[in-house]
């Protein structure tokens, strides 16, 4: 009875004689992709640029901020005009 290439009488084992080496490569590739994606998402989640509503953009001038507050209806027209006049003084 031939036992060299047969696996316990259940058929041919592709891993004997290096037949399954490519599966190890695919497994390694998926492992690297999984951990890479996990690390990327963790870093992206932890480094949120917006903390408590601050987006880090300091280039906006006060008039731009005031205009946005008025557009969001946070202040009335009279408050907007008064604050704008105060800023232009």
C-alpha cells in the first residue's frame, strides 16, 4: 500500500511536498492587511482633529465666524449688525 502521498487513507494531502505553500502566502497577506487596517483606523479615530467643536482652523477672521453664527441662526439680525459694527471699530 502506498503511504507516501496519501494522507491517512483519506486522499492526497496538498501540503505534503510543498503543494500548499501559496495558501500560507495568502494567509500572511490577509493578516498584514487586517492588522494594517486596524492600526490605520485606530490612529484615525484617536487623532480626531475636531475636539469639542474645535476644528483647528485658526485662519478664520472674526467677521467670518460672526457670519457663520448668523447663518446658523445663533444670533439675530440686530445682534449680528451690532457685533459687526463693534468689530469694525
